[in-house]
C-alpha cells in the first residue's frame, strides 16, 4: 500500500519568506510526528499529533514554527520568516502500534 | 523520557556479525526498545523491537538483559548494503496516550569490503 508521502521533496527559499511543508500519512494511522534533521545529525523531535488530542508542541524551536493536522490526516508544518539555521531535512512519520513509518522528507534550503 | 547512549561509529568487514549496544539506564516499565536504520537521503526504517529477553526477525536480533538497562542489536553477516546509521529508541509504548520520542545521534556503521 501507499506509504507516507511528503511534499515538496526540495524547497529553496529566501531568508524571511514563509514556507509550508506537507505530510500525507498512511491512512488509518492516528499518530503523526514531525522531525528535523540537520546535515550529519540525528533526528530532532518537533511536534506530535495523536488522534483528536492536543498536539505536543514541546519540540518546536521557536514561535516561527507551527503545525496543524486537518481531519486527523494530512499535516502541514509552517515556518514563518525563515532563517538560514532552518535549513535541514524535515521528516514526517505516522505510527501504527509501536512502529513509525517515515516519509522521504523535505529538504529545505534557506538562502 | 529515557535517554539513550550508543557509540557514534563502528567499522566492520563484510560477512562479520555486528553488535551495537545501546544504554538506557532510566527506562520505564512500559517502555519498549526499538531500533531503526537510516540510509543517506532517506527516512529511518524500522528494524526490530523488543521488551525483554531476545527477539529475532529476518534481518536482526535484539538482546535485552533482565534489567533492561541496555540492549544489543545484532546484525548477522553484514554486507556493504548494511552501511547506515542505526538508532536506538526507548519509549514509544502504545498506551493510548501521547508518546514523544527521542532518537538520539545514532551509530554510524561502515561495512568494509
């Protein structure tokens, strides 16, 4: 079946612009995570959605970052007024039982 | 959240068995231990998960001692295609509530011809 998809695969933006990153989880998966991975680094947790519960936003690095999940399915991560340090790969994962299924990621480059 | 510690990198020759150990001293009673594999430019991929003792699947084995303060991922007869970063993850127990997880920095395994 279809896995987790993310779009765009690559995004180049100018410093100060806003960007939106999209994640389509596997159908039926109620849990969804966003992570950030800088070059050569591990995964940094950003935000977690579980069903209709309030999301855990404790990993968001600043108030420029926000995310929403509409209808318990598609999720959008928004970064306002992008900075060069926001350059990274943004990974989305949906979870079934104990296993997370990751998308291919969006590579964000802020120039 | 249980903090995990694992070696930053390891080298191994093709055909050898590789064991990667992860320490997680403050693991909680309900926590599971999960290992993921990540190739360059890809998202992590689930390898194996366990709670205690030994778990084996078609690609790896996971050994967990009785105190569960550590775990060892065992990859039999590695090949060049096993070159990747391996992450140990503790927590992620499905109890119906939210589950924040921390991946850590991982172990970079380099398989040498």
